[in-house]
C-alpha cells in the first residue's frame, strides 16, 4: 500500500494537479487516458528510481511495467525482490 | 494525387493502425461516402468541417471527404480543452464537427456549441445522440461520386490553427495549390515511392504530420500509425516488425529514442530515411543518431505552417559538412535573408528568413491585419533569424518573437498569461520558455500574487490544466514581488529565463 500511495500521490500532484483520489483508478492506462505524455514518463521514471532506489533500464520502459499504478507497483516489487 | 494512387495501387495498405489495415480502395470509398453524405445533407462549397479525432483511417477519410465535397477540412488539436476547441470552431465558422465519443472534453464542448454545428460522433457505444450516425455514413453508396467540386486549386483546402486561443487565434489557411506544390517539392528530394512505409508519430492536425500524410499517400506508400512516443522501445519494435522504410520526428522525438533505447539492439536495416523538422536538433544528437544507424539518409528540414510545411532541406550528403544548417530552399521556393528594412542582407549578416513560392498560405483565416504583417509583396516573413554561408546554406540564429517551442508545439506565452491572470489571487503573470534538453524549451510562469492573498503552485497548474492543453501547463512556477521591466514599462523576459 505504501508504494501504491506514493505513486498515486505523485501522479495526482504532478499530472492531474489535484489531491482528489477518486479521479485516478489503479488500473487506468496513463497512455489511453492521456494522463502522462512521452516526456512525463521520463519524470515518472526518475521519481521511481529516486524514491525506491531501483534502476529502470531502457528495456524496462514498456507499458506492462509503467502504464498504470498497478503496473508500476508490480514492477517496483519485482525489482526490489531481485535486488 | 491520392485518387491517382487509388487507381494504381488499390489493394496496397494506405493506413495501418494496430491490427487494422485499410487499403487505398477502402480509404477512397470511405472518403467518398463521407463526401456523399455531406452533399446529401446540403453542405455548401467552402463550408468548414472540423475534425476532433486522433490519427486514424477515419480522420483521413473525413479530411479528404470534406475536401472532395468542396469543403475546408479543419483538424483540431486533440490535446486542447473545450474552451480552446469551441474558440477555434467559432472562429472559422465550422458548421460540422466529427468527433470521437471518447474525447475527454467532448461533452463540455457540445454544451458550448450552437445548434448550427452538425455533430457526427464516432465510437462503439453510441451514447451521445446527435441525429447523425457515423455507422450509416460509412455504408453510403458513393460509387458514382465525382470530384467535380475540386475545380479551383486556389480555394481553401484546410485551416491549421497554430496558436493562441484567447483573443485572436491564427488559422493558417492553405489552398489545394499550396498543398500540392509543397507535396511535389518534398517528393522531389525525399524520392518517396509506393515501396515506402513510414511509421508516423506526428499528429495530422499539425503541419508536419499533415505533410507526412499527403506526401506518402501521393505515391502509394503506407502509413503506420503510432499515436505516442511514450514507449520508444515499442516504436522500434514496430519499425522492425513492419519493415518500416521511413521515420519523421521533431528534436524531442529523437532525444527520446537516443536517450531511452539502444538503437543497435534493433535491426533497422529496412529504414531508408529519417526526417527531422520542428526546431533545431543539436549537432551532437545528429552525430549520435548517425553513429547508431549510419546507413540511413537523414534529412534536416525547416519550415512553417504558413508555408504548408516545408521551406528548406539539407541534403543528406551535406549533413556533416554543413551540420547545424537547415540547408537550402526546396524546389519551387525562393528564400531571402532580409534586414528590418526589408533589404537583402550582405554576406553572413543576420537577418529574417523571407520566403516566396506557391506553398505560401492564402493568409490567416479572416484576419487581414495579421496576414499583412507576415506576407508583404508576396513574401512570407517567417520571424526566424538566420544567416547564409558562402555556399548559400542557411543557419538559424534565433527567433524574433517570444513564441515558446516545446516539443512539437509552438506556444504563445500570452495565451498562458491570460489564463493565469484569470485566477483571482494573481496580480500579474509572465510566461517564458527556459531551455530543456529533451523538449528544447519548457514553460515557466513567474507570478506576482495580490497583496494579502495566498496561492500555491498546484492551484495555478490545476487551473491551467482545466483551461489549456496539458502541454501548455507551466512546469516551473515562481512567485515574486515584482516583474522586471524597463523604464517604459516593457517586461524584460530575458531576465526571467
């Protein structure tokens, strides 16, 4: 829950400019909903790397890892298990 | 030009989008159905048909169908908010709107529009009742349709809005002759053929994407659509899988590819050419790209919407000799570098790029004043400062205006300032572009808060997001007691950058 809430708060603050939790579902596609664009995702990656001390490699930059809160949480947990 | 390809390569793929492959014949039939529908509904010549759709075969069919019916196609920026969209539709007096039901601003937009705009909604759910059914339109028999309404190449074919929604939006109005002239010039140097398959990430509602669309469909080539650069590895996978021969981008497109992929991991042998426009690409990035894919022809290009897209190109064989240059005029275009008195400058002196040719716009829609400020005696004054070397190659030295160029978008600071100033707690706001490695520039707002008021960064960004396209929301916000000005009161923007 901690990872999820941190990601959620970051997205809400930096891309939706609100603290209303109800506007974003955990399985909403950032791409399909136009929430984040191609440079925004780089900022998300930077945030993830800094906040969770993991490395997002170029080949990790795929929708399955990054395109929703759920996907990011699963990705981070996998990375942390491997580390 | 598209119709001649329909006759030559009817079974070739025109538009590929995900799993969908639309042939030239099918695209033509769909366009004719749209045109027939508009005629049946009594559309008059030169009526404006606005289109609010992402890049898709449907977008293309409506665009060409509107023109075939004698109308003017107006592609709308899908990232814009309802307020902007309404302003553009009203400004050009559009009487038609084709829109996707899933557009997040659609319901708000429909509430703002007058009843004289006929609405056609595309989508699966049919939740919005407008009385005009897309599914019926696509089945209209248009086998007897003729292109008789396309009888005057000098009439308006399309309007492209470049900036500014508050106050006076600028609708660049291009004729059929403008578009055809520019297509023919571009084909002459890109040497496109029916064997070319371009992967397109550029929006059709902007001039660069619009140009990619027309040039490739004019030779029987295929356009593979990807509507986002968010996952650049997926772009490269698609280039490999679809055996793509061409790719076009703005500097931020290539920055993403170079920064977040390893190009050498992909077999890009099918790629014959890449083109780059939409702002200066750092020479170091050009070298890095060519180190990774040395076999391609890389075309640096320059232009403006007001020029139907293209004004100059740098021949690939000169890329390293003349790196940093935007090249020389394309066929059919004349360029002069002029000083503030409209005289041609000498030698390497810096002046304004001025251009003449059949590709120069008819003007800004219903705005002779703005048109006359940029087109003087048939010459387009671009607002870009440049000089020429001894061989006649042109190098950009900057812009003479305050426009912010971020990614592929050209933004007027004024329109963002006007929005921010609507916030009650704001006394004054100035918006400038500051350098960014990926985007070229990002937007910074400097704000003076009214005395005894409180305002947070999130409040400003939230208000901007609700009223402007997302890419216009300032990334940097500073609060200050005073905006720097000259003794005559002119804002000194350079001190804020």
